[in-house]
C-alpha cells in the first residue's frame, strides 16, 4: 500500500485527508470514552489506570522505569506522575528505587494491583472486541496494524528516543 503524493507542508488538508484525520481522532475519543466508562462502572478503575497496570503486568518483574512507563502510556509525564501517586496511595503499585541510578525509580505492580487488573481485564477485552476489533476482518486488522506501525515509526523519528540510559526516571 503506497502513500499518496506529498503536498506542500503548509497546504491545507484535502477533504480526504481531513476526513481521515478527523475520523481517527473521533474514533479514538469515542472508544476511549466508552471503554473508560465501562471500566469505571464495573470496577471503579479509569482506563488510564488500567493501562498503567496492564503495562506493569506485562513488563519483566512487573516493573518499569517511570520514564519508560510515561513513553508507553498515552498520558503526559506530569499526568503520569499524578496517576502513579494515586495508584500508589490505593496500594495498586509501589515505587522502587533503582539500584544503579539514584535518580531513577521503578513503578512496580503490587498483589492488589494484579488482583484489580485481573478483575477488570475481561471487561476491557470484551469492550475492545465489541467496540473495535469486531468491526474488522482479521485481514483488515493486519492492515490497521501495519498502518499504525508506520505512523508510530514516523512519530518516533520526529520526536527522537524516549528514555535515555542514565536519564532521570
């Protein structure tokens, strides 16, 4: 699938480009709002909290450097700090010092966090399937995956690397 010919950077978006861009933004906003509402209603857990718990559960030793976690989740670093503070107060995660970098810290999933995540996972997965994946054939899901990977590679080139070794966590 080839990209379309490039327009000058300052040219207005075409109708097609605008529909594609706004469609992605509207779909993302609608999905995150609906998934958040489902998790809140069923488990008292906002989607952003679920996402942090999920990344930690999938990480080696169920912990991640704070800067890596900030790069992984869709939230600002300051927003992540506030979220981690709240999750820590709720006993779902804990901060662990980095033995090789005194400035660094890890967020680590607690047993209570694993339990909360386990309870919410089925709700979230069912919502993702019903509201998103079930609208596409497996082949279309493959095409979407390839498209998102291209976009993310381009965004990584634009914004540079995330967490540098030795950088504050």
